[in-house]
């Protein structure tokens, strides 16, 4: 690495670090209902730490969507990092609020995480933020403008909400009821669904904008495939990966829910989404 390359990389890292700090500040502003420092360090709130880690990972992926593109010179690149980085922070936090109201609309996520320190709810919140970050990364990646990015972010968010509703329909138990019972296993599995579908949406919308018809067609094809994948992956997990046992029984029909079974289900959703990205 030459001196010029080292200096350029250092400038990019500083700009990215500034965006990350702005993202941390924005999270606190969007969540004024509780003291993040007090909850994490004084009350040792594990549930909130899961949500915060998911937010930070989502922020990293969102910033990555800015960085992963052609260079136009370090001055213009730094301007793009700061501008689109701030846009990513806004979209990520707004997505978190939207998904909280529409995906988990039957109870207060704040009450579950802050008051009850419900780790299952914290896991889903973290998965929600990470999925939102993946959608933002895809929306702002490649050659296009801010308008196309926002449009694909909006339809990506809509697809994520639809996927969550379909997963709720194909499971023989009520996800909201299980989360209110502090069922971490169900929370882990559901978070895996959100992350996997967020990744599928990222794959479907990232890259250069060619035309509305072509880009929307590709988006629709990936989303339909992802929706078909949900019951298929659950069936494979149930019949082939946990032979002799029922996945539903492991998650909800025993005294202590099997978090490991939920993690296996989540893993295969995420793995399937990653394989899809590599083979297309």
C-alpha cells in the first residue's frame, strides 16, 4: 500500500467513524423514552443490549452500502459517505419505528425490553434493525439517485413486513403471545427470518439502476422466491435437521423452550439467503 492509498483509506475511515457516531447519537434521540447508558450499565439490561447490537450492525451494513461502490475521487467520496451516511441513519431509525408498529403491533416493544427485560423481544428488535440496515444498504448501493434509493427502500420495507406476516401465518403458534411469555427461542427464530429476508431484499435492489421495469421485475422475482423459501426452509429444518422431533414442540410445547432449535431455524433462513446471493 502506497502512502497516498494509506492516507486516502485513513480519510475514509475517519468519515465513516463520524457517520457511526452520528448514528449512535440518532439512536439516543429516537429513543428518548429511556436512558441507554443507565439501562445497559446500571441495570445490565441484556434485552436492550441485543437490540442495540442489532442496530449497530444494521448501521454498519447501511454505511457499507455507501462505501461499496466506484470511487469518484476522495473528496467526492467523502461527501458521498457523509451525505448518504446521514440519509442511511435517518432511514434506519425510521424503519425501526415503522417495523416496530407494523411487525410487532400487538404489544409495546419498549415495555417488553425496558420494563420486562424480555430477551426474546430484544432479539427480534435487533434482528429488525439488522434487516432494516440490509434494506438500506441495498437501496443506496450502486449508480442511481436519492429518489430511486428511497423508492426501493419503501418497497423493501413493505416486502419485509409482508414476509413477517406470512411467517406468522405458517407457524402453528402465535408469535406475539410467545414473545410476551419471554420465549427466547421463538424470538431467535423470528429474528432469523427478518435478517434473512432483509438480505434477500438487499440482493434484489442493490446495484445500478437500469430502468423501473427491469429493477422492479428483479425485485419481485427475488421477493416471491423468498416468500416461497419461508415454508420450505421451515419444513427442511423440521423434517431433516431435527429428525424425530417436532420443531414447534421444541420452540413452544415444552417447559423450557429450546433456544438451540430456534437458532438452528434462524441459521438456515440466513444461510439460504446468503446462498441465494452467491448463486445468482
